[in-house]
């Protein structure tokens, strides 16, 4: 039976590698840089953001994602950023380490294009030892290694965002890589597939205190089912905010956040699936942003 599980896991790994998608995050209202590299140096600069997301909390081995990012102004009209993303789902794991550069171009008065480019390293692995639930069972090394790792690959993403007053629209291409990668221990080959993402948002001031910020996102890619997401954030005094989100198919969620201090921001997001058993596919995401320069001053 364990041999059958092993074979099934390897087949499933092949499917996931050909339908690979960047880990999800709903932290885009707090950290716009997580949405596209074009925002590096243009939104919440000098903040170090740390995030943890747990998906499918009702199921053992559900996806877990850890994020670390920072962005700042480089020079006039230019910005930079960096991010580390570690994602683990059952026996599968991914690691992204990327740096970003952005440039803001005003082509007509009050109309801007924000160009962004990220490049870095990507690693993918399979931990076969996690597939055996019997602590007394010894894995035969001739059958499969405990850990199967792909060779580290160069990976990139690029984006462009159009901004006019309170209107924004952007296009992102991520997981862009060159050539195939191999699991040398397993003798298999895979190629991370490029995905694309479109987003549009509008910031509407209801009055001096209240602001409404709806956001739409469309994600798709080769061998990946298109996904639609609609979220709306309500801000009070630029210090407190709440949000609601709908993501296809049948995902509903809410979020809360606040600026605790002049250099400290906190956000929490929760969502659940409406078309399956309640509690099985819940997701929790916690984010913390720190601007250490505020405290150094």
C-alpha cells in the first residue's frame, strides 16, 4: 500500500509542477508590493512586512506560506524591493528569493506608468518522508530518497501599472523562467509555468474620514484555471480598516487592520469555502509591517 501511495505522490507532483501557481496572499491592501513589483518604492516604503498564511486549516498538511518583503525609494522616480517566500503544502515546498526594481514615468500630466522587474532564485522540492505515517517504517533509500530537490533556477517577473489620480490598473507576468529543471534524485523534468495577473482598483473618498477602495484581480496561466477575485477595503482616518473579499469558486472572506503606532501596522485576513463542508478549507493570514526608521529618528 505504501508503494501505491509513493507512486500516487509522484504522479501528483507532476500535475502540480505543470499547473504551478504563485502562493496566494490577501495582504495587498497593506503591502501593495506583494501585488506587483511596480509598487516597489511607491507604496508603504521603508516598511519591513512579515506575513504568515495557513490554508485549509481543517485538513492536515494544508498549505503554509511565510513571506518577508521590503521596499523603498532608490532615487527620483525609481524604487527597489526584495522578498522571500516559502510555501509548503503537504510533501511539496517552494522557495522564492527575489529582488525588484521599479521606475515611474509620467507620460501626460497626472498620468503615470509604473514599470517593475523582479529577478531571483527559485527552488522546488518534495519531502517523501512526510508521506509515511508509520514512525517505525524505514524508507528504503533504493526506492525513494527522503528529500527530492530540483536544481535551483533563475526566475523573474515583470509588471506595468497605470495610475491616474485614484485609479490604478496593472498587469503582471510571474514565474517567468528559462529552460527545464530536473529532480535529479527522481530522474524527472519539470518547467515552472508562467502565470499572469490583472488588477484594477479605485480609491473613493466618501468624506474627510471614510474612504472606500474596491479592488479586482484576475489570475490565470497555462494549465491553470482562471480565477476571479473581488475585494473592497473601507478605511477610517487612514488608521483603521476592514475588508471583504470574494474569490472564485465560492470563497468568502473578511479582514481587519490598523496602524498601531507611527511605524507599526497590523493586518489579519480570514476566508472560508462556501461550497464544501464548513471549516474544512478555512484560511488565516497574519501580517505585520514595521518601519524601523521611524523609531531610529
